[in-house]
């Protein structure tokens, strides 16, 4: 069983130890990210949210996590 893991997340090396995440959704949970506010790319491929719990992560994987920011325009009347 893997006791530690290193991932590249948004260009920065992050190390995980027990409990080591085995799926993409577990990584996001450990990072404290809200699933409904991010999009994820793993090793250059966009991963649909519906597949996060089935997408295995391995030491050395490269993740790009993009946060959605709400906002709007302010229209003057």
C-alpha cells in the first residue's frame, strides 16, 4: 500500500501522506476544494466531474485545478 504520494497541482509539488488519496475526488476533498466550483485537468486531459470518483491518481500526476469565480456586470439604469 502506498504510504505517500507527490502530485503536481497547478505547477506546484504537493505531498500527501496517510491517508493517501486514491481518486481525484479524494484529492480535492483533502485540498478543501468545493467540487461544484472547480474544473480539473489530469495529465493534460479534462476530467468530467461525473468521473472524479472513478479517476485514479498516481504519484507524479499533473493536475490543473481551475476555480470558478462568480460575478456579473453592474448595469447602470
